[in-house]
């Protein structure tokens, strides 16, 4: 079974519409929609905004459904001037940019576990490559691979985006992916994060986000559906 953790409710609805035998189960206040797409078992859920919501959702999904792989999709902000709205970023690694114990001498982003310290959580290479290959098929946007940074703050200022980009060499920032990666890594569950750019380096003041969200969801659903069809 493939787990899909979505940032937007519209994505879950779109996947549910494509499912055979869709059924909903509720745990910890979250609604998990379970069924098959293209013959592949799938469970999809909207996690809510922020790292704690995302981590809780990922752990519940692992405990209740034992997914072989977890994919996190949604939107993100660009961290460099070359990226444009609707470009797609497929993660190679994820990092929590707001994790800060530097006063104790630790690097920014480093997380302390009982058995190790770690800053970056690697996305599954095989899954990442397959999703990237699917994203490359779109004619109306570019596909990129690289680090994705997560934090419990919506980053709108150009100066702050520059700091995150330089500090972590990341392409995009959002609010859930690295928390999901954190939980998956510790549970030894392969994962991948892919995001569609919703606001560019200058914050795209003229962009109608409500309209964009529909386009982003459609792209995510197309990518996930193709991935499920090819998954072996």
C-alpha cells in the first residue's frame, strides 16, 4: 500500500474520485481514505498545516496502515530567482530550517536523537527518480530535484528566503515535508516529498492563490496517479 499525505483537501478529494472501493477511516481526528488506483492499494489523508500535524499524521498512517512508501505533495515557496510558479520540485533530502540549538554549538537544522544527530533526511532515491521522471513530462512547467526546507512559519520575505537558501542549499520551503521525512526515517519507511511552486522569489503578489491551488492539485493528482500505475 502507498501512503499519500496531502497539504490540500482538494488533492485528497481528487484521489478519492479515482479510487475503486474508497472507504474512510478516522484516527486522531484525521480522515484516511483507503482504496485502489490502477490496481495499487493507496491511503490518502490531508494532514493539516505545520510540522506537528504532519508528524502526527505520518506516525498514525505508519501505525495503522503500514505503507510501503509515503509520498507528501502540496505547494511550496521558491528559494531562488530562477524558479517560477507551477514549477515542480522533487525532494532529494528534507531539512527543518527552524530547528535551532545553535546556542549549544549545534549546526542549524540539526536534530538530536538518542543514537545520532542528523540534519538532512534523505528521500528514497528510487521513488524520487520515478516521480521526477513523471514531472518532467509536463509541458507547462519545469521539474527540478533538490533539498526542500520545512518550518513552522510561512516565509514571505525575500531576505528570509535568501538566508534559508544559502544556509541549506534548498530549492523550496514549506511547512510539513521535513517532519514527515523525520518520522518516516526513524520508522524506516521510504518517503518522497514533491511540491508545486505557489509563489516565486518575489512572492508573486498578483497571483490568485485560489485559482492556482486548483491547478496545483490537478498536477499532484496526475503525478500520483501515474506513479501508482507504474509502481511495482
